């Protein structure tokens, strides 16, 4: 009897994944569509009304406990944990067939190193995202020129990293959310930024759509106020550190490349099949650091299913 039940469970879950994969397209899913897909999981005879069921949204619901098991009366005796694992594994297999999206993000520019970044990514023909500090663009003619190179390069998207970088006194900066938001608004205005997209200095905070993830509470009120004012806030999944003066990395290219592959493979990023890498412009002041960046990009470009994207497109769903 248990063997028969297990076979039925496999069949039901396989049918579900077939429905999901056949109907999945890139785009966002509204709550009613997710409700329809959840009804399918629950075994109700509800017709899927729209063809935009997303693997990632199903996975989110599964991880958040919104999908309940057992799905059908005929498999009431199946271990719910086993059924959940089977569904998750099936979704992972489908996601592994899809493209993986890499967001190379560089903070604190323009700085010494920005022009090298611009040259490297132009030669490699890949997209990057830069989070700029407003005051840096006015510190010298060279940095102003580097800022303009970023702004005029179609392979570079420019976003907001505040005007003052909190003067590197983050707790003080975030203790007054109104003044902090004004600092971001000043950066947007001074640099003529086109996107209302922010990365908060000294904080790995995410706030967009229905996502809110806060690493340190001292930045939470500022983040919420930025959200009220129409900004989207993006953090990062993995950080690469290099000593800008010596060019010596904390993680080698091989270590970082391996970690990126593992995180994409085991779906441990904030959003599956999407990975945000944090770097800083001043890491690439010298030839050693610049060569490491070039080597990392070459390693990632070996994979035909790895696509370099702007963070404005994050997350790309399936």
C-alpha cells in the first residue's frame, strides 16, 4: 500500500511540475495567479486561469509554508516532509534548465579604479551596475571624467549609493531617517540618476515589491522611508574583497567562482537563478586587481547559461 501511495505521489508532483514548466514565462506573478497555482498543489479541481505560473513563486510559497501537504486524499498517508522535498527537488531541476543571471555590482565610485572597470567590461562586452557616491564625482577632474564615462557607457547602469556615504558614520547617519533620505535625494539630483534604485552604505538591506530583508535595525527606518518615497533597495548575495593597494584578494578568483556556482546550484541566493556580487571600485586600482576582475569575468563567461544583467532587471523569474 505504501509503495502504491508513493507512486501516486510521484505522479501528482510530476504533473504539477509539467504544468508549471509548460506555463512559466519571464515576468511577475500577481497574487491571484499564485493562488491558482497553489490550488493545483492542493489538489482542487481549479482551472489555471492564466499562463503565468512561476517556478520561483511556487518555490517561495513552498519555503514560506504557504503550500500545505498532503495534496490529495489518495496520498494522505505520505509523509508531508517527503512530499515537500520531492516538489522542491523537482522545481530545482526545472530551474537548473534555465539561464542564471549574474549582477556584477560596484560600490563607491567614481574612485581610482573606475576607469579600469569601465575599460575591462567594455572589452568583455558585459553589463554591470554601479552604485555611485555623489560627492566623489566632484572631488577631481579625473573622477568627474570617470563618472561621465560610466554614464555614457551603455553597458553600465548607474544607481544611488548616497551623496555623502554617511561620512562612514553609519549609526549616526541612520539615526535620522529624514536627513538620510535627503542625502540619497541629493545624490539622485546632483548626478542626474535615472533610476530610483539604492544601495545603502554599510548595510545589506533589500526592500522592493513584497521583499523586506534588513541586516541591521539601525538602517530599517531609513529603508522604510526610502521605500515610501518610491525607491527600491538592493543588497547582495556574496561579496568579493581585494586590497586596493596591493591587489591581494581575500578570496581567490577560483574560490569566488566556485562559491558563485555553488550558490546558483543549491539555490541559496535571495532569489534562485539570480546572484548579486558586491565589489568596490577602489579594489581595482592596480594591474593585479584588474587582472583578477578580468579572470573572474572570463570564468563566468564559460557558461552559456550565465547572463550578465543590470540590477534594474532583478529578479528575473521563471
